[in-house]
C-alpha cells in the first residue's frame, strides 16, 4: 500500500522488529535506512531521517539517546520498544512508561508509542492471515501522531489513535500480555490484537 508522502525513515535496531518494519515501510514507498548497534551509524541515521523508529532492546535506549539525542530534536520518534527488564518482567509500573521516560530524555523530540503490541512476523504487513491487526498509537503531539497513524495504515494495519502518551502505560503491559500469551502460555507468535469497530449510538 503506497503512502501519499515519501518520508526518510531511520530505524534504530535492525533485528526481527526493525527489519520487518523496514520491509513494510519500504513497501509503502518510503526511503528507509535501518542500522544496528554501530553508534556512528546510529548518529548518522538519526541526523538523516525525518522520522526515527526506536526498535532496540529496552536496556539499549539510554545509549541511543546519549549518541543520537541532539539529532532527534524536533523529529517524530516512534518508540517500538518493550519496556522489559533482564528477567522479562515489566521494567516500569503504571505511574510512568518507557515512552514517557524517553520523552523526558528527549524533551525536544516528538515521541509516539506504536507497533509494540505486535509480534515481528506481522510488522511488515500489519496483517495476520486475512485480518488487519490493530496498531495502537499514543502521543501528545497531534502532528506526530497523525504521521505515525498514516505510516501504520500504509503498512496495512488498522491504525487506532490511543490517546496521549501517558496511555503508553497501558500499551506496554498489553505488549507484555502478548508476549505471555505467545511464548509463556504456548500460543506462539501467530496471534495478535484487533480492535473491533461497531456502530456508535
């Protein structure tokens, strides 16, 4: 599915998640550059990109911010990370979230939480079989959120405005539930969340 405006999109993290999102966004017609843990490449990609997706392990966020923080000022930064600790437990509680902490570390960036509730195999298409999965998008900057919603739709997701960035406090545990269902309770990664839309009234 083609997007109406071509964007330069940098993806920091080129593992399963970053690679799948790179594939989906490139298929939608965007210029995409994904990098791994080479900090010089991270800094260069952050400077080049108009939109940056952060798809690294949660423990690596601090290093990325230290290296690329200045280059991210004014830019849309989409936080795809799962806020989990080394024991695969939630690293933060309900009084804050990984995305909100990222925004505090990057006060001049426009942070949005998105894509974290989806397993990597479905990120390139936004679909599970014939069904469009839901991409929940939370953020405080209206334009940044519109950009992220458009990117999600261009990939193939049913993109849903999930409200302010503080609602990342709900999306991060939802991602943890997805991981629990898939890998702890044995359902596997061929699962996903879909919001059903009924008629209002």
